[in-house]
């Protein structure tokens, strides 16, 4: 399947005839002089056309791996819509080349994600990979990406290791590390919410890492953890887990849930009375704009921390949220913003590299230098880890005109993952 993200129009990779390639070869000396992996098949070959040149004149193939089913389906759709919006604004061009997207469903099974990533890299010969929602998929495909020297721009998946112990020059993350979405709130939570609490979340890398990051700052502030509860990912029945939390009689609970898990957890926490007994707080995914309409009044008043909010008053955010609303007839979400920025990273890096996807060192350097005023505020890549450096905000779900939205009420500062 080869088509523009989210669009109906199918675009095939540009096919060049041998004659076309030879014509291109004559005008392409500068690209060849840049060297790169295709350098061996140089102009001296009687009939062969250098791979580097062929690659530089065809469209740039971007493999997009995102969930289009199950618990994180909406996240995948939102990231896709954000990416499309940015690529459209760039006219589907970067570094003088046309951009083509090939989408695959990441699923929630990391083995499926690995299979799809292999198909995109080895079967479709993509020039770049982008996407990934789940930490488990990011961990599963890390070695494949690294060993195949495929540049990957992560648009969500926060698994700490991929920009720490298992970091790779080929991996850039414009979204967040899991640590960045929970560590920043621990001290504030201790001072303003509760001196003791129950923690929990979906039982996989993201839930575990968020809770461990929260505990790091909360325990350092002398907070006390009463218990930890980890329901499976893509869960439907939270009753036993909510009962387990209630038995500990917490004043507050700090939890990581996202997508349809966040909708079900909040709904059932209200149904079984937990929301009347305890304050609900978490990384902002818990009550993000994708799930808020379904959660309704149950989410009202919930505090969370995140690196963006729909209501963030910045000119770049006003422009982005307006353009997104006009294009898709729905509100933007943090995932849409991350997709928009991931596409911008790709476009800007390709522009700097003059569209050369064969010279990986050049493309990596170009990408590492990308920095801009995002709808969330200033973003840049940490030169050591390639993880984004960004501001984290405190938000509360409030009534804004006729709808519920996350309203930023405090800026927790700029956070760089410890690496
Ligand atoms: C993750 O698996 O890293 C993840 C998934 C969904 C989120 C945030 C993080 O909303």
C-alpha cells in the first residue's frame, strides 16, 4: 500500500527510465560527489546508474508505522492527521523531492510491529521510518532499525531505553521519553495533592516506566506509596483493579492509561465510587482531548502533566489548532501535534540535507540540528540521546465555553531526559 497519509490520493514512487536516469546522471554530479552508500556504482559503469542517484531523484519513501486498530487506534489516526497536515503545508516536497508515505498497522503486539517494520524496510525499501505509539513496539524494532541503518523519527512511543542504554544514532524522538511525562509532577503532587497515594497503569513498558519516574520525584519529596496496581494493556474490566485501589483507602491515585483504556478506567472509576473517594491525577494522556469527550464530567477537575495542551496560548499553537480544526473538523490532540512535529523534523532535515537520503551521516547531522518553535513551545534534540528537550505543563480539566478541555495553569520548566 503506497499512498499519502490520511489522503485518498494514491501516489506511486516515481519510476525513471534508463534514459531518464542518464539525463539525471549528467546533472547530478554534485550528489554523486557527496559519496554515500551508492558510490561504488559510479558514472564509469557503462550501463548502470548509481544507486545514490536513483535514490536521490525518486520520491522519498517514508514508512509510517502506527496503530490503526485496538486500544491506541485513535492515537494512530491523530498522529497520521497531524503528519498529513504538515506534509500538505510543505506541498509533499522536501529537499527537492516528492514525499510518499507507506502506512502499516503497528497493532499492540510488538511482534506484529517488528514484522511490519521489517516489511517496510526490506520489502518497501523505505528511506525513513516514522510513527510508533507503543513503547513495546519501539523496544521490539530498535535493533532492526539500528542494524539496517534506517532513520526513525518516533512520534509517540516513550520507552526510555531507546534514547538511553539502547539509543542509536538512527533514532530520533520528537515526542517524549516516558520519564519526561511523569517525573516532573512528583514534587508538585506531594505539595498540592496528597502526601500518600496509590499508583498504577497499563502493565507494559510505558505504564511501568511512568510510575517509576513519578515515584522517583514523589519519594524524593517524602511522599508515601500505599500500593501499585497494573491492569493489562487493552483491558475492558477494571472492577477488580479499582477494588484493589479502594481497599488501600487512598486520598489520591496517580495512573498511566491512554486511548480506550483511559476512557474505560475513568468511566469505571466513577461507576465504582473511586472518583468520589480519591483525587485522580496522571500523565496527560489520561484525560487528553482524544478521550475527554467520552469521559465527560467524570474527568472534570482532573490534574495532569504533559508537554502540550489544546488551550496553550502560543501563536504557533493557535495557528496549528486552527489549521487542524479547519482540515479535519475536530480538535487537535497531543498525538496530532506530535505527528505534525515529526513531519516537520523530516521535512526540515531533508531540506538541510538537500534531499540526500543515501548519505546517512549527513542526514543524521541535518536531523540532529533541527530545532523550532513547536505548538508546544521550543523543541530541540538532545545531542547525546536524540530525545526531545521540551517544557512540561500542569493542566486541569475545566469547562471552557461549551466543552471540557485541559487548561494549562503552571509551567513546570524545561525537561531533558537524564539519558
Ligand atoms: C507508550 O507506549 O509509550 C505510550 C502509549 C500511549 C501514550 C503514551 C505512551 O499515550
